[in-house]
C-alpha cells in the first residue's frame, strides 16, 4: 500500500507491505544511509530514528507505523552547525566514535542540543542508554552536549 | 511470507466497526513485541492488522479526584509522570522496561495484553486495583485486572478483545515495596516482581495488597484481609499468623519457591512496620 510521512522535513511517499520493518523501508526506499540494523532486537541502537522528535528503534517498528508521522534521521542534522560542533567536541574529548554507534550517538546529541527546555545532565546520560556503545565515555558526552548548549545559548543572546 | 491487510482506524467507533467486519484480526499498538520476538527480517501478522496507535480516545489520560484513567495506547513514556508512576519506586520499575527508545512506542495496552506471561508492571497495577475496560462488538465491560489470571494464576487473554482503558482508583501510598525475583521477564523466563502496597489511616492499616507476578500471578486474599483494619504497627501475633498463611498458600500453588519468597514477604512486613502515614 502507499503511505506518506514526513522524512527529514520532506514529504516521503513509499509503497510498503505489512511484512517490512521501518528500517528496511528507510534504507531501501528512502536512501537513508545512517541506519545499520545490527541486532533487530532493540539492543544495539544502530537503527535509532526520531519519531515525532523522540528516539525509537526503527528495527522494532513495522513500516506501516510510519504513516503520517514526522521522522528524522541523522542525515537531517549533518549540515547544521551544532552537528559539526558536537562532532569536533566529541573528538576533542577523546571519544572517537566507532562507526556503528556514530548514528545513534550523534542523533541523541542533536536531539538533546535542540530540546527545549535544555536537558539536565541526568537526562543526557539516560539518553545514552538507547545506544549500546562501549567506546564513548558518558561523562565526556554529557560535557560535550552541555558545552554546546551553553555556547549556543550565548550565541543566541548576542545581537 | 504472508501479506496482511493494514487498517488505520482514526476513531474508536471506526475501529469497532472494522473489528465486527474483519476476521482473523491482529491488533497492533506499539508493535514492539512483534519486532522483537520475530527474529526473521520480515514480519508476519494475522491477515487483518488494526493499527490502533492513532486513535485519540485510546491515547488520552483523565484524572479526577478519585481515579486516573489512561487509554490503552498510551506509551510507557507518557505514563512516566502520572499516578502511580509519579511515585519514585514505581517510576524506577517502569524504567527497567527496555530503554527510552522502547518505552517511547511500547504501550501499556500491549504490555498488559502480551498474553504469554505477566510483564513487569502487572503486579504493581494489580496492587493498585487497576480495572481494565474492554470492548467487544457493541459491548463494553470493565473487569478487575485479576480477570486476566485464571485460578492457577496463569494469564488468560481472550483473543479479539480490545483493551480500551485502564482505570486506577487514587489512594494514598504509605508503603510501596517492589522486588525483582528470578531471571528474565521478557520475552519469557522465570523472572517477575513481588509488589506490596499499603495505606495507613489514623494508625490503622486501611488497605494492604501483596502480589507476585511473572510466569504466573499469586495473591493471598485471606492474608491481606487479616492485615486490613489491623492496627499499625502490626501486633506480633498478626505478623506470625500472616506469615503462616502466606507459607501455606504459597506451598499450595506448587509453583512458587517458598524458601525464596517467604523471607521477602517477611521483609515486606518489616517495611510496612516502618512506614508512616
Ligand atoms: C528491547 C525490549 C526490552 C523489553 N524489556 C522488557 C522488560 O524488561 N520488562 C517487561 O515487562 N517488558 C519488556 N519488554 C516488553 C514491552 O513491555 C512490550 O514489548 C510492550 O509493552 C508491548 O507494547 P506494544 O504497544 O509494543 O504492544 P504490541 O507489540 O503492539 O502488542 C502486544 C500484544 O498485545 C496485543 N494488544 C496490543 N494492544 C492491545 C489492546 N489495546 N487490546 C487488545 N490487545 C492488544 C497485540 O495484539 C499483541 O498480541 C521489552 C520489549 C523490548 C522490545
Ligand atoms: S538494530 Fe539493534 S536496536 Fe535496532
């Protein structure tokens, strides 16, 4: 059947059947490259997307559930200044992101940086539980996110 | 690979009409159990899928002075800040379920209608006397959550019944004890939860419940009745009688590990003694 949803700010039309998982439609039909789908069990977080602004595992979601929703993947954020700031902050902190976790970690980071009101340190740390990554130090991640939020806050206040 | 027909009812009325018309229906709320349990790349469902995640009546939360009621399609994340999950320990229990990314789509209805066993929140909701509202054709029925367990304590979920709302009477929580027991809870395993709730009113225990739920559900009404209306703190002889009653009824089930559970029940009673109004 034909369904429509908002993908990264654009109307996306796809043809789906009941058997497909959201991750497969996003990668095969919509050209999304950031998702890898390592476990298909909601454990690794390499398939994270934002559904109505909230993180969900696209491997657990049947594709038909995408209909009429707003979906964002890491691709939506890559051209934003906050994205490069976060990327370089994380590299500076010594947390070279492994390629499989890169999508999930950056997506969580961007969601947090853009959330209103600004997240607490606890909320930042808890968002990391969505991604099973041994290579990132949670405190480095929280420091990087909070630093960018602060930086942007100052930048926003300047005339 | 079976392709099913997908329906997106936008109101409860439309859903009820579809349920009357369609045969071999699969209700899908958050869909997480299907995605998790089916290890194949492609998913399979009954021939006719009803996706209920976009029905406003099933997503609303109402609170009155006496009770809270939430729609079956509310996600576990949406319930995080409402009674009884606003209580620290209850919220902690909610947070043991997957990760935020699971709880953002997994619904309370899907959690309670899982059917293979009792999942993590069942014992807590049973302690709070939750009532489940079901719809089948044009009939609405409301049953205490215990209705989903048979005399042996096994889950009894009738297929084709739609769970629409969960209602919980509000009560003051003076004692809440939650203890994980055994191994895994989901998708199966011998794990579960022992939960106990009490209200103390003018130095009298006005409400007391103790529920264990996992592969099966257990509760001793007589032991609870022995505690309700007793003075707080409980006199030693009532404590002893109650412990004897629990030992006996647990043994009778021929299922639960009495040696493991009795010390926990004793801890529950000790915690109850320390509780304040
Ligand atoms: C990675 C992961 C970890 C998990 N960890 C835990 C855990 O630690 N503890 C725990 O208890 N659970 C755990 N779960 C299970 C989780 O609680 C359930 O998957 C979830 O609550 C089911 O909700 P859903 O909306 O996705 O249900 P669905 O998958 O959509 O449906 C589940 C079942 O309920 C039926 N159903 C759904 N809604 C209704 C309704 N309104 N009326 C009638 N039938 C209905 C469906 O037909 C289906 O049979 C975990 C799940 C995942 C994916
Ligand atoms: S593929 Fe691992 S969580 Fe989705």
